[in-house]
């Protein structure tokens, strides 16, 4: 459920920030999402806490996922990302360009998500009214493998993030998402039909995208914090799953 919030939050922040002095421009937004994952290998509830905060030196984004198995007395696992974009030239022609540093990592009941440190550049593009926002990122990605001899074939990650408010002219309808592709040496255990592979296979690259569609249903009864919607997780060789997978989710979101 990651990276979907920054583009939207940036729009809300930007519209209010331009009228403020740079020295006092500190803005932020936080939201909580609760999803039920209908994926054939999932059937879980995921809670995601996200935050995006801008300041005169750039912006910070984080999210923390918790997976909850049905009937379980504790979370099944957790994953987090935190990213900082540095931009000391916000009043120049290079304002859309930021330098980015990021950390990823997590742990689940039967496996862990290795520590990963990323660094690179982010380019921000927007429409004149800030309703359509796009980020393009090129990042060096260093993954800590259990075996020091294992190295990523190309230690890079490409990320595209988008956010579109009032889609098709419908107030409160929001389309957002991200797409990542990166190099990572990992083992595949499950075929696309959900069955275990006869022999584990190796993979060197991963693709994942999570488009989301939200509608601010709360605007109709004085509570614009409340949104209903969902997402579709589209992936290729993600985790231990071979090939293409599509996992739909339905959920609610509360924007603080």
C-alpha cells in the first residue's frame, strides 16, 4: 500500500503553502488505510499508516504496513519505508528536482524483507492547478543479503508515482498509485496458479504497481476525512511468487 499518498498530499500542501513565507512553511498530512486483500494467497487485513510532510528543505514521506491474519491474535508481519527528499533550491528553475534518500525493510512470520538503502533523484511534474501530479525517481538500491557473495545484477530502482484529484470532473474522486521496478536476487516458490513450484527458481528483477481509486464519501455528510475505495496490486516475480499476479483489495481511508 505504499507511496500512494505523497503526490496527493503535496497537492494539498502546495496550494496552501504558496501563500506563506518560506521560513514558516511547515505542512503535513497523515492518513490511515484499512484494506481487505482478496488475493488468492492472501485473505488478510492490512493497515497502513502514511505521512507526508514538507518543509523549506524538502519533504519526508513514510508508511508502515501491518498484516493481520483472520483470527490471529497478533499481526502477521510489518513492513516500512521512509524517504527524505532534499531540495534547497525551491525558488529556482531546478525546483522540480530533489535528491532522495530512503530506507526499506520488514519482517513477517516466515520470512524477512532485507534492509535496503536507496539514494538518487526525484523529478516532480504537475498540472497548473496541482490536481494532476507525477513523480519520476531513479535510485541506487543497496540490499543487504544474507550471503555477502550475492549482489544485485543492477542495483537500481525506477519509480513512478501519480496522483489525480477530481477524476473525470467528479469532486472527491481520486486516482493515485505507483509503479516500481528494481533488481533483487530472490527465490520463487509459488506458480502463478497458486501451486508450489516443483523446483524453486531464481529471479533477478521485480515489478510491482498498486493503482488506487478513492472516493471522499464523507464530503456528503460533513466529514471529508472519510474515503472509500480500493486498490489492485499488480506484480511480476514479487516476493516468492513467480510471474504475473493480480490481487484486488477493498478498503477505507481516514485522512487526519
